[in-house]
C-alpha cells in the first residue's frame, strides 16, 4: 500500500489509516476491505484502522469481516449519515434511516473503540453517539464488577 510505504519515510510518525467502503465487503476503490485491513498488520506505524464516510448499514459487516484477523490495532468508525446523494436531488432519505446511535452497541461489541461521524452527521448525532457509548460502557463495567 502506497500510504504504508510513505509512512516509512517518517519513522517517528504513527497513523490512523482509514477506508471508505461502498458496501459491506469492498472499499470504494473496489478492493476487499478485509485484504486492505490485513495488509495494514505489517506496519507498526499504523496504530489504528478506520472505516469512514461509509453508510452505517455496512459498518457491522465490515467489522465482522476482520474479526478473525489477529491484530493490535485500535478500530475507528465514523460513518456518514447513510443518506443517498444524487446530483439531481442532493441528499435524500434521512427520515427513513435508523438513528446513528442505534448502531453503537453492536459496533462496540465488534471491536470499535472510536466512533464518530462524517458527511451529514450533525453535532446532535455525535452527542447521541457519546451518550450511547457511555451507557454501553457503564453497562459492561457493571456486569464485569458483579
């Protein structure tokens, strides 16, 4: 991967390498997300791997696709709102989508540790994500201490 090779020119630099995906399997470039993820395992400079500007409905499948890959990387997800974009109509479909925070518990269970948002994710959405992350974290901590 070109970016991993470029990182080697800056030996003291660590990076989060992020992929935009068109579905639950492939990056927007057309390659396998799993393969791209696996290729990142060879770089100690890549400390986190992310999925960004991808519809929320695809994030869980992408995270599941790498569950059996042994790694020590942090996982980040910052999806778009899930809306559709066309030049003729602009953005559409938000009202038909589940709220972004409704995916948080599953993403945490699948290993995501950083959750945010990209295109058309608003400050209120981020606030709901944060609230849900705190709720799930408290619930898990409560179970572990009992």
